[in-house]
C-alpha cells in the first residue's frame, strides 16, 4: 500500500515537473514573441472613414487601426495635424484613397516618406476603364469611387492583399473576413440597383453641392450634376448658380440635395435663384458624399451610409412624384 502511494507520489511529482517546465517554456516563448516587432499587431492608419471601415472589417482583432479624417470632414481640404503626421510616420501600413483626393496628406506627408511602399492607395488596382475621367481634377480621374459598391469591392481586395503581405501568419483570418465583407458589399450593390430601378428614369437626376456622385450615377443610372464640379476646392461662382438654376427650371426638376461634408450655402443660393424666377425647388435631404456619419450609428458604417443615401434619394424623388400625381 505504502509502495503504491510512493509510486503515485513519484508519478504526480513527475507530471507536476513536466507541467512546470512546460509553463516556463511557454513563458519564455511568449516574452520572445512580445519582443519581436513583426509578431505584434500591425499598426494601420487610414485616411477617409470609408477606408477605415474596410480595414476594420478585413483586419478585425488582428490589427490596430486609426482613422484620420472623421465625420463631416472634407477630405479634399483636410490638412494633417502634427499628431496625424506622427501617426502616419509611425504606421506599419497606410491606406489612402489616392486619385488626388487627400492632396494635403499626400503632398505634405506621404510623398515625402522615405519608405513609400507602406502607403497603399486603395484605388491602385481599379481598372482605368472603371474610373471616370474628368479634366477638372488633378490626375484626370474622379476620386469618389466608393459610391460604386463594385469598385469598393476591388478596394477591399487591395486592403486584404496588403495586410496578408505584411502579416502572412494571419492570412486565413484576413481571407475569411474579406469573403464575408465582399458578400455584404455584393448585397449592397444589388440593393442599390433594385432601389434605383424603382425611381422613374426621368426623375433620376441627382443635383448636389459638388460632383461626388458620378460613380453612383454611372453604376446605378442617375444623371448627376454638382454645383461646383468634382473638387470642393472650387469656389461657388455666380455663373455656377445661375447655370444650375436655369438647368433646374428648364428640366422641371424639383429636388436638390446638400452634403454632410460640404457647406450648404451654394445649394441655398441656387434655391433662391430658382425662386426669384417664380419656380420652386426643394432640398431633399443631406447626403453622405465624402465622409460617413457618426461612429456607432448605422450611417457611421459604409454599408449604412450607402443605404441611407439611396433611401434619401429614392424617398425624396418618389415623394415628389406622388405629390405631382395627387395635384
Ligand atoms: Zn468630394
């Protein structure tokens, strides 16, 4: 009996010793792990909120992400603060839109970086045939590609590929998240097509402050007209206001839209010019053109923002159609 007890005690001590050695090995491996830079979470910085949203969806809990340009902020005019510049310099990867959207960030920081390979434009792999040429914009292309969900799917794949390149051990995680997000984007694209198709063709005229919705128009069938062209750096001129007012009167258009990230005074001036000629044009709502809504709300996500925009457009144009029938 005593012999058996001793044998159990020896086996127990042996197992305990093995466990202790095992734990020590794990601890020493862990400390090596923590001290090795490339095994830490990637530190990713994104410019506009729509890109931050992609990075969060694809990266999930395997990365740390910081978005620079927030709610209601115009990316064409955004100047990086000293803190932004530091964040951009310390980042492992920077995702930006490109096509000269964030000119003040690219000009003052990204173009001057020694290691340019860490800054990736999410529009890099979009086929040129999918881009809207515009002589108005530096570089010759309209940068507002996120308004076409199909192009945004391409941007999502670019984000995935760079994360995998920099962090191959989590490749499976990035692939899985991308697959799920792409499915959501495809569903969004189908919804946008379906909702736009419900608006009669002759009513599908989208008038906004600046030409941010050209890709939405091209993909989902809207004629688009912005008061000041593609770039908000353009000033509103008297001729812009009178030209647009004439267009509205001649075409019998009764709805315009303002934008959350651009001043509404230009559109209000057009409204006044139309009214001065004895006609009426209403403001159908505020659209998310170049920035998403409040974080934590539906419009604070790319999917929610896009659904909000098409809902606002469809409701405003449809309501007016119903009113026209009832009059
Ligand atoms: Zn814009």
